[in-house]
C-alpha cells in the first residue's frame, strides 16, 4: 500500500498495513503458514458434479446474508446445494447498504433516522466503488447489474490542507513541477552520473521537462496544468496566480493528496452499479431465492457434530451438513460454540475499525453548476477527511454529496454525536472548502456510524499482527467454515467477501464430492 497519508490516515487496512501484503505472505511462508496456492483457485460447483457421481448435494446453513454469505449461497445453489441463510438484520446486504427516501436506519445506543431523500435519490452508505480487476464486476456482468464509471480522481475537485483549498490539478502541477525541477538540476550537476550514462541523462531530462512542464532552464514556473481563473476560449485564459515557491508548496502539504489514485485499488477508472450498490445484493438474493434467506434470525449457538452442524437461532434450530459463518469476527466470537478456545481467540484477534459517512441531499447541484465538479473526491486534512461528489445523474435536480467519509478516531468522534450534530459539524467543515453555499439548500441528510450498526459493529477490521489466527480461520473448524473480507488481502472491499466465499465454496464442494 502506498502512503497516501491523507486518505489512509488511520485507514491502514488489514494485516498488510506495516509491510504490505507481500511482506505478510513472505513472513507467513517462513512460518509455514501460507496456504498452498492451488487451494485458493475458485472451482465453481456444477450440478453435473452430482449427477455424474451419484452423490447428493449437501445441506448448508450460511450465517449472514452480507456479500460473502450471499455469494456462497449463490455459488452453492447453482450446483443444487440446499442452502439456508440466517440473517440477524432486517434485510440482506450487510454493509452493502444503499439508503433511499423512506428507509429507516437504526443505531445501537442512538436515535433512529429516516432517510428523506427525494425520488430517485440514493446514498451508498457502505461500499461505493469497484476497481476494474475486482470480482464484483464479474458478478455484475453475470447477474445483469448495469455499471457506470465512478469518478475517483477529479482534477477539478479540491485539496484542502492547512486551511487552504486548491484544485487537485494545481496541487499536482506544482508537486510534479518542483520534483521534476529538482531532479533535472541534480542530473545536470552530475550528482547522478554514477547511475546514468550521458544518453540516460538526456532521456531523463526530456521526460522531466514533460513531467513537470519545465522551462528551458529546467525551471518550474507554473504551467497551464495548474488551471485558470478564466479558462481559454475565444481568447487566452487568465492563469491562476502563482505558483508559490517550492518551500510554500511543500509546506502546504497538498502533495499528500495527489497520489491516492496511484494505488492498484484506487486507480481510475473505477465503477459503481447504476442506481445504487445494493443492486448487487438484490440480484444475488433473487438468484438465491428469498425463501432461502431468513431475516431477523439471530444465531445463538453453533454446534459441530460428528455428522453435521447444528445452528440455534432465536426462532429455532437447523441441522445441516456444513455451516459457512460469514459474520464479522468480533460478532462471531460472542456466539457460544463448541469449536474450541483457539477459534474463539482467533476470532477475537482482528480489531474492528470505526467508519462513518454522511449523505447530504441538496436541491441544487451547485458543485456542478458553480465549481464544475462532476464526480470525484475532495481530499482534506479536516476530520471529515473526504467529500465525495456523485458520479451519476449529472445535471439532475437533486444530488447527494458524501459530506464525510472517515475512519478510526474521526469516525468515532462523529459516531458519538447525534445525527443533527454530525450534520452541523459536517456543514461547518464543508463550508471551509465550499463557502456559504454548503450550508444552504440542504434538503435532508442521513449518517451512518458502522461501529454502531447492530450485528456488524465496525466498518471493517484490522489484524494487529501476523500470526496463526488468520490462517486458522481460513481452514474449516470441523464442519464450520469462515468467510468474509476479513479473511483476505482485500479487507474493506466487496471483492474480499466474494473471493473468500468462493474459496470456501471450492473447498466445501471438494470435500462433499470426496466424502462417501
Ligand atoms: N474499500 C474502501 C474504499 O473504497 C476502503 C478502503 C480504502 C480500502 C482505501 C482500502 C484502501 O474506500
């Protein structure tokens, strides 16, 4: 993970946080913990697998109708498995939650809110963006969920640091410009002679001139890339004043916010389902069959038996051949079971991370009309961390901004406030960037504090250290399997939940085919 400190402040996701996933796997390999590679490949169960071998598909009880649970039920169901999904919440989806007008959002130890958005307006309270290499896009294709571009990087959005806002393009031009200038000068004084031949040096200088938009003496003196007060049209434009000196540019700290989309998981283009992220949930649930998903079903006991698994919930008991437990580990750890103390200890190892978002509905898309911002993210050093502009329904009447998207201590701070105080604070912060209009024309708002969502209690988790807990839970404990983004290198991504479910499905199916 690259150090986009501003986005990642306190958002060091998962075990790989310190040394990266590669470092973690290397360490695990050295400890003999890394799972064999072929175990990870997805081999989808087919109905023919059973008709050919004369074996019956098994009965599987799946705990949790989030993205992992639904994916497991969907893939197993294709091959004729008899799946029952137990979901403690009122509806399927888990953290894949899209709020629309009329939706109610309850909160642990807090007032419940009602989303009052207008017709056709929605707010993705959980996941909001999908990288093109991620498996959710395959499910969108397979299930017929239309997708559209999610603008993750917008030169026209702002970078707000130290009380000042500049457009992302300006921040980028200045940082690239000065970095190029410095490197060009170091090249020219022979400081890099040992690393480069004369030809190398010329080629590098040619690149640096382009990279930084440097002048003839390799000086950075600003560039049209920075943007304009008045953009060129029939006449030349009016450039922005500046740039500041290198010292000022560095001191402003805007450079922290211009590398976010360098990441393999954040690079443009990214995607979102048309009409709301929960289209994925709706299609998966439809394919699984609503009769197989039992909502309001809170699991109270998991018992591994010699010939199956018994799951007790608030409405009864189910016996199945296998169980796939996809609840968050800290929630699962509190459910009585007979899987042993090591499993409990492992489930308690990952630490829940707080995460929060607020949806602000405006009756006028002033960010498009006045700021000319169509989608994208403004990065800030404020406690709101990010502002997201909608990547859909451009030029519509209404629109929803994500007024904060924060994690850890910032999310805890907002989470502890009442919904009204969260909104007030978000507006106060947003005004620092957008001025008075930010507080005007607000029609409604709704905010989520994931650590206060019943049966979820966290945005995602962080594994504090590399140890055997992670790999222990990647293997079945008797007839109970574990799945979720928290057991992958893609924590806080739906892709993690889906990949994990597919791994479990593969293993479980092989086992069923091998058992007599
Ligand atoms: N997937 C989440 C997001 O898109 C959280 C996350 C952010 C995960 C950055 C990894 C890196 O915001």
